[in-house]
């Protein structure tokens, strides 16, 4: 994710999470740490015409990783895009030497919980009233990266795929739109 993705990511955030959406300032703050040697890794999923239809973020500090956010446009849910985004985060957490990967998910979001369970995440607790202002509880889930099998692979050729901005440009993956950083 780059700074120019913030506006479309924020629009998607507001559409998907109207009650507890992150602010533009929160995304700017996260991206401030998404640099080589930083504690954050963010990726966006784009359609061939460049529309942002998903995004995901990881915080990695020491040996611990935390899924900060993951979201997929409703018109692209069920296509494997969420799995592709989560695969990117799991691989990045492992690359950064994380032993564990944690996340919070709304207790009423069973679809997301099933996705995380397919990756080997297990429930470890509840955070009461975590999602505000509605006061919805969060289910805390954990993936032991040292013991986890390889992450499931997303279906071939999804409608959009995550941009892996850390991957060398001379080794592009199929269905991945590359982004060129501009100073």
C-alpha cells in the first residue's frame, strides 16, 4: 500500500465498517511504519483497471505478529481474495521471524472466522466490547507459525490480487499488478 491508496482504501473502509472505520490519520500512521525495517506491512488488492477492492495490514514486532486489518469489497467476497490477502500476511509474518500471529475478529463475523480457521488460527480469548461504538466483542485468534502448515493457497486467477510491493519487479507473479514507488 502506498499513500495514493489511502483515499480508495478509506472509502472501502467506510463502506465495510461504517460504525468503527479507521480514520485517514490511522492509515497514515500505519503507513509511516511500512518501510524497510519498519514494523508494518500493508498490501492492497486491485482489479485490472486499478480499482482497490481489498487491503490488509500486519504489525510485526520482535517475534510477534498481529493482523491489523483485512477487508474485501463485498462484490469480491467469496472469490478467494480474502485468502490471498491473508496468505500474504502469514508469509510476511513468517519472513519477519514471527513465532505467533494474532488477530481480533468480531464475534458475529462467522465468515471471517471460518477463513481464519482454514489457515490454522485457533480461538484464544474474548475482548469484551472491543468494537466501538457498538460494543461488539472480539474473538482473539492465534496462529502458531512454527507449528502451522503452509498457508492455504488462494484460488488461481482471482478477479484481483494483492500487490506485493516487496517482491522484486523482475519476478512478477501472475495476476499481481506491480506498483512503482515514486519519491
